C-alpha cells in the first residue's frame, strides 16, 4: 500500500495541517497499528465550518452548475485512474477483501460521474397562478453541509453524500470515521488536484464524541447527513433540532429476503448468502434475515449451509470471501450477539484460514436455523457475518414477519409469480424492494434510505439532490 499523502493531516480551507493529538491507525487484518491519524477537536470543526461558509460566498457560489459538473467529472476520472491504489488503501484500513474494496473505489467514481451529469439538470417549475402573477421555483443549496461517515463503506458513503452535496453547490465539512479515514483524505487530495476551490471540501478526522458531536451541533451547519448506528443517529437528530436544520439519517436495518414456494432457488441461492456476508456483514443493507416458505425450509437451510461451509475468512489482501471485522470492539459486539444463539441451531459455519494473523479481528460466518421471528437475533442488527433463517406459512405470515422489526431499509422477494411480486412490493415496509435480485448491483442511480429506525431522507440517485437543496418560491406581480 502506498500512501501518497500524510495521514495525520486534516484539510481546512485549502490548508493541510497536523493536529496536536493523534489516534492509532489499525490494520484489522493483523490487529496492529501501522501509523497515526489526526484527532480533530471542536476548534478544528469551528475553523472548518468557517472555511466552508467563506467558500460558499466565494468563487464556488458563482460557479455554474455545468462547471461544477465538469469538475466532478474530472474528479471521477482521477478516482478511476487511482482505483487500484484506493482499493489497496481501503483494504488495509477497513480489512475489506481487495475485490470488494476495488468495487467501492469504482462506486465512488460512479457517484462523481452520476452527479457530474445531474448537476445542471436540476430545474425549478413555473406555477400557474392568479392573473397578473408569474410564479416559479428555484432549487438552491443549503449552504454548509456536514457529513458524518461510518467505517463500513467509506468511499461509497462519502461519494454518495458529498457527491450530491457538491453537485447542488453546497460546501462540505466531512468527519470520517475514526476507524477508517484514509480514503476520505485521499478523496480530498484528488478533489484538490482536480481544481476544487479551497474551503469547498474540508475533512476533519477525529472521534465521534469530539469532532463528530461538534459538527452535528454546530450552529453554522445548514444540513447534516449521517450514516451509522441508531443511537448516534438519535443524538445527531437531537443536536440538529437545536439549530432547526434538516438531517438525513441512514441507520441500518434487519433486511429480509422472502423465499416463496415458487422461487427459482438456483437463482436465489448466491444472493441469499452473499447479501449476508458481503463486507463481513457490516453492511447497512445486509440481508440478515432469510424468510422461507415452510415447504422449502429444510432445502434452503441445507443449501445455504453447504455454501457457508465453503466460506473462507482471512486477511484483506488474501481477497477471500470474508475479511476481518473493523475493530476489536466490533468483534466483541458481534461475538456478544452470537452468544445469544445457544437456543438456536447452528446450521453451518465458515472457516477462518489457518494462516490468518492471530491478532486480526476475525469472526467465522454463522448460519442460524429454527429461529423464531421475535428472537433477539432476528430483531437486532448483528453487523457481522451471520444470518438467521425463519420459516413462514403463507404471504400474510411472510409480510407480518418481514415487517415485524423496528427497521425498514431493504427487502428482497424471490417468486416467479408476478401478482405476488407486485403485492409484496406494495406491502413490505422498506425503502427499497428487490424482486428476484437483492441490491441490484449497488445502483448509484437508485434512491436509497429507510423508514422507521432505519432512518429518513433519501440518498443516491436524483432524489438525493432534492435533499441537498432548498426550494424557493418566487412570485412576481406584474399586472
Ligand atoms: P457509530 O454510529 O458510532 O459511528 C458512525 C459515525 O458516527 C462515525 O464517524 C463516528 O465517529 C460518528 N459518531 C459517533 N458518535 C458520535 C456523536 N456522538 N456525534 C456525532 N458523531 C458521532 O457506529 P459504531 O459505533 O462505529 O458502530 C456500532 C454499530 O452501529 C454497528 O454495530 C452497526 O450496528 C451500526 N452501524 C451502522 C452503519 C450503517 O451503515 N448503517 C455503519 C456503522 C455502524
Ligand atoms: Mg460509536
């Protein structure tokens, strides 16, 4: 892995500098530190917000939408040119198998391309009104947007939120996760090289309760977007409420895939397992519940179990099926959750390879069967490589179980019956429903977000641009 920049620096108003305090940079594959990163403080956030405020009144405020798009397209191309470097960095920093890290780098480039193309296609409306009036609407940026990014998909989540915010003409302050900030810093270096004016993008790594809390409660922020845990999401919404600014919250889920008796199992099987173990299950939209019609239940458990037994867990650079978890703490959380499975059937486990470094944060993928819908492991997010398989009797039962958690992010339906597909798409409580697939390849074009404790607001696609803008109505009386 070659870092072409100093990971201890933060970016404020076009200036890179170090902070007095630092945090360790851990390699999840070995459990060993391989450097240090900055530990930004509230005072750094103050400066970053001031820089972003100044930048929106500077050249950025006069940059046309087409020019913003052109600049973002350039950033996208530069990301593509460095995709292998970025993948190596992310694999080391997050413990992600290399191929998955490369996928994230390519997705970040796609976000830039998509929002580059969309920047000059956001239009207002003219509204038919009383005689003597002309009324129209303008879509304007919020101003300074705050972005609190988690560690599970740093490049994708930064790409989708900062991409949409910049396309709309906002200026940004980014607080990446303390566990994984290297690619956010790389992105900032690339954006700078591409010609993004100073202060438009500011990046301050640091702890959630320090830099993160300072950002979400800052009176100079006009919008906060957050992806992470439900508990912190609540804190962020409460902090933003004191400043009466909007928030976008993406807080994960307990997303089901429903396998009906008429499903094409050969097609479904790879998705059923993959959606649970991708990124070691540390995925907001992970499918951690598999709901199966009772007639197929034993068969699906057997076939999933066979796949689980072939899963290999090891260091990111070995590029196996599953890498380590992000941290010792996350490993502890996941093992603590799995300890609640003593009353369940362990249908199968994957294997940690023998030469995986002993200090790495590895957890063997675990498939749990004979799970009741109310069991804690069927209700709470595990955020590790584990899935529960639950039987159902009919459509009614399937919908009740699927909708029977506090979450509502994503759902998948496997059925060859068109009417059933349409009924399920309407009845499932989720922000995205996938019919005979799961995830649709990530789709930067597809609006994404939850209901219930999965959060609110929509990211990705064109819809995100509305979230990163404010509608102004102009009524002219001209007689
Ligand atoms: P977290 O919610 O604490 O961290 C996410 C981001 O929020 C990080 O950048 C962190 O620095 C920041 N943060 C933490 N406390 C903050 C505060 N008081 N004010 C402002 N920002 C703050 O998530 P954590 O602790 O790393 O993971 C715990 C659990 O959260 C996971 O097991 C998983 O269930 C869930 N999670 C969900 C994610 C998703 O994609 N929806 C991503 C990460 C975690
Ligand atoms: Mg936390």
